C-alpha cells in the first residue's frame, strides 16, 4: 500500500510503500526527503500537517524501528 506523506511547512511530499518493512535507515531516508537536517517542522518521518489514512501505523512502525535500531 502506497502512502503519500507531506510536510506542509516545507511544502514537500514523498510516496512510500507502507507494506514493506520499516528500518531506521528507511525512516531517515523518508525524513531527509521532507526536511533538511536542521529542520524541526516534522515528526520522526518528517511529516507535518494532516496525513492520509494509514500514516499513524507507518509512523508507529518507524518509531519502533528507530527506538530498537531494528526492523518493524
């Protein structure tokens, strides 16, 4: 399932396949497409503002992967 993630502050968006496993590296890659390194406008995946259905689940998996250093 593809999900479009947006950052309304930077006016950037990216599409990710939410059905694939989430890793720390993948979460960092998604965030880098939505925010610069010194940007604080987004959450752990770089999203800001309203998101599509299914985003909260993806964000939760990313946060678990980041915290554990593993795959979710």
